[in-house]
């Protein structure tokens, strides 16, 4: 691929645009990396002119996107652009009229997608260019991750950047030849405006179309070869110990000692890295590297929790720090992102109007001026060593200033001048010592201040809610609620997970075919609607929902969820498994017909890759059922990704974890007892309170006709001791002595 990149670089005459947040290959899967300003092309282009400013009068005649259900597509329904949704109608038009396709991909809560829509897609002149000389197609990347993934691969490979909005020009046969991300409307000293790009491509299509098509085919062929993931002649996956060591070393080298996290800004939450570090710590507890792994993970979590990414105003609690943050996150989801029937919405917008009737600005709902805080918290603080108001104490602790605490480099449009993001700057102890106060008094003052800000914020216009619901993300939320509820012993959270799973089965599962639907939408009156025809699920929908169901079974011990997980895994294998090369394709062959690539995601980013999650799922399902074919599939999958893991293990930390689990011994922890009995619950809670990533938790209720008893005949040989709930830890087809005391079980699980 290096030679292809070099060739592309020589062919490219478009200058690379300014210094935005260029997304690296390693982090480009983050849904929030939406500001990179790059242009990539497989052909040279002539010069063009400057574009005009966007029209100040909004176009109120709807285009065909008005008939779509995606909130993102509906945001563009009144553009003066003849938009098409992704589909055969647009492709047929491009072929019939011999026009290039302009594909624009984004999502409804993306700040820079809003900027380009306002600056360019509302521009009458640009709208005419797009409508007359191109077939313009708008895609919600959350609805069609397969389309997004294919063309993001092209943009990243040809420009070393990526992000959203993503804009790619295609031949009528859907092969890409020019791509980029955010384009400003006009030319600048170091950047090319969107209108100029359109004029150059229009001219190139007229004058050099054959060369363009040949180069496009060459690039597609190179991308296909580069993206191939296959078992090849390998027999087994690599050594887990070696991959663990390399992955840890790569993370250690890129660690930010001051702020936590890895590599340079922009940083995005990457749970897969933290999960890897905790697993690494568990297997290296007595070593310096093990301690280092734990320290990196905990410091990163603490800095994230103290920083502006956390909504401090909406969260007030006095529990243990990390459990407090976990419950705060779920409290936010319950309050702001939950459908009344149990499903979970996609996101809230980055932008919102500062006041009703005003233009939306980035972060407006969550930022504060110093004056606002001082007016809301004017009360004097008694007992301080100097004159002090609650507002001044609050500002000191959370780092607020009169000028605002957001740097100009983070605010290129100047929308956040004088604004502050609440960020914990000091510990409670340091803040208390600074003003001669006791710690509990400071805690009370800060919590009171947060509550007053929370009540004041209720009067602000809320950010736009993307009320689309995705099967994959609902699966992740089921996992989040189930695992948190199990670890903290909170049935209320497990009930939210159960309601989420019920929503998935009721609204996003086709019983007749056994297939998941990718999306559903909130209709009028809070009803649930679907597109027609329905958008069927992709690999990540199955993988994340199966994980959620397995986590929910372990949290609730209701075997119906385990049974459904097995059925979905069978469907996943049928639709996505590559019987020649191993591993899973991201999309069904039929669903992606016409796309130039059928990919296997090889990157754990802001979300884990579906293949990494599937490797874990297969291991767990093998532990729950004893079915050898799932273990065989897991080994084949890990072998197919061997080369990628060997080259860049840090790109697949979740898969490295799966590799470790596969090469270690899986623990089957069996609790024999009545699910509702106190002694059973005590043993179950003991298991949840110990960090054991390489285990399955099984409830054996003594019924030989139960689902699990039919799957694992050895369960019938395990008995309760003296009619008490009894635990067994089974490894390598051998089980421990019976244990009835939770303390003894803890010692066995975590010596």
C-alpha cells in the first residue's frame, strides 16, 4: 500500500487543507472525530474558483429526504440539493445520466456535519452544482456502517486522515476516486473550498473520465488486497503472552503521564484499552508491569471523570469514586437517552441554542460563564480564612475563570469565548485546605452548588436528541447496565438491562427469520416505528447484542436470555462467517451488493470491533454449552487476525484479551441453588465482586430438563451440600470441592 500512497501523492494536485483534528488510523473509529479537514484523490485536478457565502435565506422546499426516518437525513431535507438516500434509485440515475456520485456521510449530533450543512449544503449555488452535475447521496453512518466503513477505508488510505462529515466522489459503479472530510465553503491560503472542489471534479469528469475510472479501479484493487484478512497458511493464532507484552509496551510508550490517556490529542474514550490493562494487571499482579498497567488505567479513568467529558452538574452522589461515576453515567442515560419502552436513543447533539430562538452553538447547554455562577451562588461561606462566596469556592474547585477556560485552539469558530467547562482542578482536601474549611463542609457546598446549577440549566434549550435506536448500541447498554448492576448488587440497574433486552426482542428482532433489525425510530406519541423496507442488522448488531444477553444472563440468571443469545449467534454465523478465510464480514453479502469492498473490521476503537467481541462471545458460549464448533470458530477467527495482531497489537487490544482467554483455562463457576434464595444470591454476588474476565457464571437449579442441564450434562452430577446453595469452580473438565461460604469462594477465585 505504500507504493499506492506514494502514487496517489504524486497524482494529487489538490493541496491538503488546514490543520483540523486529523484522525489517525488508530483512532478513526470514534464517532466524535468529526473535524478533520483532508482531501484525497486518485487523479490530478485543474484549478477552480472561490465559492460564495452560504445563503442567508433558508430553503423551505423539501427534497426527497423528507420521506426518510433518520434524524440526520431529515436535517438535510430542506437543503437546496437534490439529495437521494443510499439506494438503487440514485445508482440508476448516475448510470443513466453518466454522472459521478457525491456521497456525504455523517450523523445528526456531529458538530462539523452541522457546520458543513450550514455553510455549503444550504448554499443555493453549491446546491445547483450538486444537483446538476452530480447525483448527491446522503447517508447516516449510524444506519449504514457498512457504507461508512468502505469509503472511510478509502479516505484513510489515501490521505492518512478521516472523520465526519465524510465526503467522497464515486463512479456510477460506486468506486471512489476522490475523498475528504469537512470542506469550508471558500478557498483559503492553505485550504480548498468546497465549491472549488466541485468545479475541479466536474471538469475532470468531462475531460479525463477514462483515466479517472482506470485509476479508481486500481485504487479499489489495492484497497481490496490491503484489507484482506484470512487464515492463509497459518495453523494457529500467535502466542498470547507475546501479544500481551507487545500491546502493553506500545500503550506504555504512548501514555500521557499528566492527563492520562494514550497518544496525543484529540483523545477519545477507549474502553477496550482500559479493559486490556485491567486484564494485563490481573495476570501480572506481582510484577512492576502489572502495577504500571493498573496505575495507567485508574489514572486515566480518574482524569476522565474529573474532566469536562463528565456532566458534573447532572450528577450528585457521595459513594465510592469509581462506582459513583459508573452510576452517574447510567443515571444520565436513564434520564436523557431512554425510551419509555426500554430502548436507548443514539445521542444528544454537540450543539444547542444558548437561548430560545438563537443559533445553536457548540456545547451551549453544558458551559457556564463566571458571572452566571456567581449570580447563582452568592452566599458567603462561613468560617473561611478570607472573604469567600459559594460561587468563588465553586469556581476555584472547578477551574472557572472570568475569561473562560476553553483555549482558542479548541474553539476555532470562537463560539466558546468567555465560557467554562466544569473540570475538577483540586481534590476536596486541597480545596478545603486552601480556604481553611473542613472537607465535609466543602463537599456539601459543592453539591448544593451543583444542584442549583442543575435547576438553572433546566431552563436552557435542550440539545437535539437523535431518537434513532440501534441494535448494536442497545446491546452495549444492556451490557453496561447488567454488569454495573451485578457488580454493585443493584437490582434496579439489572431491571433496566432486562427492559432493554425486552425492547430489542419486541421491536428489533424478526422471529420468522431469526434476524435482527439495525434500526428503529421514535414516532409520534413515543411509538416505535421502522423504515420500509427495514434496515437489517450488521455484524456489530449481532455481536454486541449477544454480548449484552450473555452479561444479562450472568446478572439475572434467567436462562431465556442465554437461549436467545445462542439463537442469534447461529444467525450471525450463517450471515457473516467467512468459511474460506475465517472471521466475520461486517455486512451480509446481499445487503452490501454493489459496494467495492466487503470488509472485516480490524480495529478496536471507541467501540470494540465486532470480530473482537465475537471472539469473546464464542468462548463464553463454548463455556455455557460445551459445543466444540464455537471454540473451533474462535480459534479460526484469532488465526485469521494473526498478522494484524502481530504487526499492531495495540490496534486490537480487545482481541488480544480474547486471545489470552482462549489460551488460558476458562473457569465455569457453577452455583447450585434456587435463584431467589438468599444463600444463592450471596454466592452469586461474591462471584460478581471479584474481577474474573475469563469465566462464565452458571446457575444450576437442579432441574434436569432445564436449558443449561441439556447443554451441559455434567451439571446433573453437582449437588447442593446439606441443602445449602453450593458453588463449584470447574476447569479442564474437573470441578473443585463444594463451597457454601462466600468468603471461601472468594479466596478460591482470587487467591
